[in-house]
């Protein structure tokens, strides 16, 4: 086995461990936050949903918009050179 194969196996194991920890923490977050809430913003109200659904949805939206902003910044920076 070469050192590249060992590196690939180590990377696979670390990725699997991070994925397992992420899924476990997400599951614990959802199970611990079962309260029903209504979110009101600018006069609009949401239906009554679990607080964990709002938390996960806002987290995912932040990842999408934040990642898009970072990508736009670096793409604009690259084109400006």
C-alpha cells in the first residue's frame, strides 16, 4: 500500500467521522426542540411549526447565501485582475 492510498483512506475516515457527528448533532437538535412557534415579521405570520424546522431552514439559507456571497467575491476578484 502506497502513502497515497493511506492518505485516501485517512481522508475517507475523517470525512465519515465528520458526517456522522454532523448527522448526530442535527438529530439531537431536532429532537430537543419540539416546541411549536409562530414567527411574525413585517406583519406576516408563519404557520405554527417546530422551532427546529425554523432553525434548520435558516441555517441552510445562511449557508447558501453566505457561500454565494463568498463565491461572488472571489469570482469578481479574479476577473478584476
